[in-house]
C-alpha cells in the first residue's frame, strides 16, 4: 500500500509524457512540398503576378530569384536589371501553420527563412532578414511571399494573415508570385 502512491505518480507521469509527445508529433508542421520536389520548390525565378491588383503594392518586389532555397536575390524590375538586394544567404528555419487558414486547409503553411549573419553579405539583404514563403502550390502553380527587417520577426509575418481586409493597403499581405508573371497551367 505504501508503494501505491509512487506507482500511481509514475504511471501518471508516463501518461502525461506520452500524451505530450503524441501532441507534439500530431502538431508537427511540415512543408506541403516536403519529400515531393527538390528544395521544397524554392529553386527558380518567381515573378509578381502582373494580373493581380497587388502589383501596385510598394512592399512587393517584381522578381525573386531563389537558388536551392539558400540564396535569394530580390529585383525591383521584371528585366532583373535593378537588384534591391543580391545573393542574400538564408537558413531554412522550418514550417509554420498559417494562423487564419491552417485549421481549414492543412496545406496552408509558411516556410520560414532567416538571413545568415555573414560579413560579406550585401547590406541591403537586412531589409529581408525574415522571409516567409508558401511552398509553390496548386494549378496554376504559384506561391506567396512576405518579409521583414531586423525590427520584425516570424510571428509578426504570420500574424499578417489575420489583418483586416483593406484593399487600398493591400492587406492582408498575400501577393502572388509565379513563373513569367502570369498564372499559367504547367
């Protein structure tokens, strides 16, 4: 009888640990493109959708060139003659659920990238210290992009999904990027 309370405590602790592990495994967020395409699909040139009203959004770069989900270059123009920040090196930080849509659509996930602290990095890359991208998805294939500087963080980028709709301010921030600047079936 004396050992009963310690046995119960051990059993309860084991159940709590097992339940916590199960919840952690259940809520692990993985990019929708994991195990499907190389580099989660972040390898190529993506143009701002010229057919979308948000093309007028001053926060949006016209072209994003991504090499093997590690090196990003952001361009002001479609011709890629005016880089805003060149050869920015990133670390993939994992995936996070979209706070507004994930409960309805399990593929509503943002892949998160943080600028590597390198001495030789283009200083203009600091404007893009935190980058959140949705994996290229759907037909026609497209992705969404958000960024923040040193004053921002991933939480702030994710929370933008819950911003009140204000078309004149292009909120919530969901500009679409695709190949060639137009949504086309591939």
